[in-house]
C-alpha cells in the first residue's frame, strides 16, 4: 500500500529569428581569459511568477531535472509529491543552497514510493491520493503513462519531458516544433506518449530539450570535457570539429516547465527548450576550458570510422549537426534562458566538478586508442 511521507531536513503565431553560432568556434582565447577566473556567484535564482497552488505529482524527481523543478514548484507554494522507487534520498542539500532554503524544501516535499512499472500499484495509489497536475520527467514509453491517466480522470494537466531527439534528420536545421519526426528514433516511445496524451483528450504540454547540462548532470556532457581538461589531456573530437550542436541549462529547462503550468497557451502544445546560441564541437571544448579556468585545450580530430571502439562511446554527442529553434517558447511562453553557454558551464563547474564531484569516473581508453597508445584494429 502506498505511503505518503513528509521528509524532514537533516539539518500559435510567432516570428522566426535566427540563433547564432557561439563565438567559441576556433578563435584563440587571450591568455588572461584562459587562466584568470572571476569571483563566481551562483546563477539561476528562483524567480517565477506564482500560479494557483496545485497538488502536483512528479514522476521521478531525485535526479537532475526533477531536483531543480521540484524546488521551484515548492517555492511557488504547490504541494509536491515525488513518485520514486526510493533508491535515492528524496531530499539532499544542493551545492550553493542555503541551509534555510534546504530546510524549507525538505520539510514540504512529499514522497510516494513505488515502481511505475507496477501498473496496478500506480493506478491504486494515484487514484487514492488524487493529483491536479502530473510532471512526467522520467517516462519513456506510452504504456507507462496509461495507468496514470486511468487513475486520474480529472487531471488538469499532464506535462511531459520529451526530447528533440525525436525529430527526423534534416538538411534544413534548426528543428522546429512542426518539423517531421522520426518514428524509428530511439526516442520513439516519447513520440508515442505524446500521441497517447493527444488521443486521450488530456490537457497536455510537452517540452523537447536538446542536450541538457548543469550541476548534477548524470549524462557525460560537460563532465566528459572537464575530465580531460583537468588531466591536461588532448580532447579528441570527430573531424572536422565544426559540427553544430546546442546545449540548454537545467535551471532554464526547469523554469520553462513551471511556465507551462496552468498556461492556456501551452495547452496541447510542444516546445523546444535549449540555449539561444549554437556551438561547434571545437567551440564547446574551448567554452568548457574557459568555464573551468583551464588553458585552451589541444584538440585532436579523428575519423570515427577508422577506429574500433567496441561497445564504448568515444564522444558524448551524436556526430552531426543537431540543434533546434527555441523561438516558439520565447514568443508564446515569454520564456528566455538566463544562461549563456560559458556562464552555464561555469555554474556547472563551480557547483559540481570543480568541487570534486562527478557522476562517472574518467575513462580515457578510447582516447588512448585515438592517440595511438593502444592497439587499433580496423
């Protein structure tokens, strides 16, 4: 039977504008910029206009996006319950978070322990509690969403975390929300979920992030670069290094999630969410170096097809242009990312990797293959 626990503290029409490529596309940084770091102050203050208090269920909530989203929602005055398997603590003080803010959050956050794959349990427990709004942060398949909708027939809004990875490859980037999607994408479950929500007549909103970064990121995005920069190693990047991609800060994504709550303009709509600027692979390496106060890195370009990496992934990004327009979110929602790329990477470094914390230990085995320090067979 589900238990509700209070965790106590331990102490449309829119204009299309062109986004520009980041300045970090091969221009050498001045030595004073490379080595001297400014006194850093935390960014991403919780400044969101309040909406009517809701009883909100967050599917997930103890990893990355959910951590920052749940804090915003609690600060807004909503009653927030996290549905998790209970394998991770529901409340942990974040780096840079004041004792007072942490105490307030952890005294108010609620927990519903269970496995979302146990559909009977999901139906019974959610029906017993009743919720106004669901934020689905960790849903991957439509079959996982059906029992939630069955349990909450009077749900006011279902807000879903999808992915820009659902779009079909195009010769005409960036991706827009109206672009064709790829039914064979590895994110096809998210597409099917969006279709299910629409077919069920639910008031739904879906956000499609590109690459997400920021403190506590469990995907090796910026961390991959920071490991190599700290070790003073060259950074191997697929040739030519001019592939254009896009990163969005997790705190900006969390604010977008709050802005769609109860927003009539967001009803049955999809929004791309990411940073305003695009960046090349080479530029990203240089931006990470600047954020961490490292010298400009040595970049080694390689052709992935010339190497056999086995099952290991040699680079954390897809080897292609991949970026999306965020103009719809800016125009319709009034959303605007607070962080530019270097500011966001600095925030991530100072609140995470720069403190000696990271999710995955450094693994330079594929780098060594590329650099000729191990046998290569192909």
